[in-house]
């Protein structure tokens, strides 16, 4: 089944093609999955589950990008 899903991503509403996984979302946004943390509906998504976590209508996501330095 294909269609769209509307999510809140870092406080901004986005409508994207569905079905969509966390991994697919990160790829479409150009993020390296090794350098971000993803929170879905106020729960951290383990990196090991990015490829299998399917995003649903109304999900609220926060993506935090790690920046190295020193």
C-alpha cells in the first residue's frame, strides 16, 4: 500500500510518501544514521530499529544531529 503520511518533524509539519521507515526518512533528508539520534513520540528509537520502524500518521519526531569538535 502506498500513499502519504503527515508527521511533525522537529516541530514542523511534513507530508511524505508512505510507507516510510526511520531509515528511509533519514536517507531522504541526507542524514548519516550514525550521527543522529531519533525520538519518535517522546521515545528514543534504537539505531538497530531504524530500518524496521515504520512511521505512522501523526507521529512526532525529533532528530538531533551530532556535531564533533573540540
